[in-house]
C-alpha cells in the first residue's frame, strides 16, 4: 500500500485529506507541525508528502530543504497562492502546488499524477496465495489464472487495499460501480459470494453485521 505523510496544522483540512485519501486506498500519517513531520521523515519512508507552507516550529520551505536529499516527492498545499509563492515552491523542488481552498477530487488527481511520474503507482497486489496485476487485470492463484468479471476484479482490489477494515456496503458499491447506492444490496452480495467461491476465500471475506464486509488476513 502506498504511504502518504500529510503535514497540515489545520485539523479540519488534515482530517478531510486523511479520510479522502484513505478511501482511495492510501495509507496516511498526519503531522501537525514541521518538527513532528521531520521526526516522522527521519524514522519512516513515504511515497509522497503533502506539505503545508505556514507551519508551526519549522515552515514548509525549510522542511522541503530537509526532504530533498531523501528524494521523496512533495506536493505543497497552501493558502499562499501568488505567482511568486508558486515559483519559489517549485524552484525549491516541490513536484506540484495546490492552493487552498481546493476540491478534493483535484487533490486526488494530483496525487495520482505525481505517483505515476515517480513510478510509485501500484502495479501488483499480493494477498495470501493470490497475486493481482493491476495493469493486465490478471488474478493468479497457485500458478493458475482466476477468471473474474470486471466488477469482481474491482471489488477484489478494493477489499485487498483495505484489508482488515470493515467496509460499509454503500461505500463498496459506490466505489466499484461508480454510482449512488440506493439501498439494494443483492448485486454486491452476489459478487461477494462469487469471489468467495472462485478464490476459496469463504473464511477470508467476512460479513460484518449491519455494516458490510471485511477481508481478513
């Protein structure tokens, strides 16, 4: 799972980014000031850092100088939106620059673009005895290809990216089918049943009462 460090001192914005990126399958850590972020960066490896400029303790510009030798890509997220501010941030080595307020969809698109640029997009997922190639959409178990429909494949990827997390039926449906959930669960439930049978995962894909499903492992 790709890891992102969110460095943002405004808790409401940090929480919005955190929840939104978690829903997209990213593993996220939050830091609320520059010093805390520096401590995290020294002890952990991240695929991407989302960095506010106006931070307590150590500001974003100074922190970027600390990050550059490590080579981790950085997207500035800031209220400082003048052309001079953007030029300064990009010249210092930021990979992109997003000005508050922003649409969360734009943030996700920019995150995905930077990940692709650095070759950090997930190409393969592994879970127990199953290997999933994202590009070819192939699922292999014990050296045999498992034949899945388009939605079964997308559902499997969503479950693996959120393993050990209880996922609500409406969230799963909307994520996989890309349409509003209207309360009818038979479509989702039948796809879950087929996945269990095809993969032999009757004990792995758990039904969570009144919530949805959880992939355990």
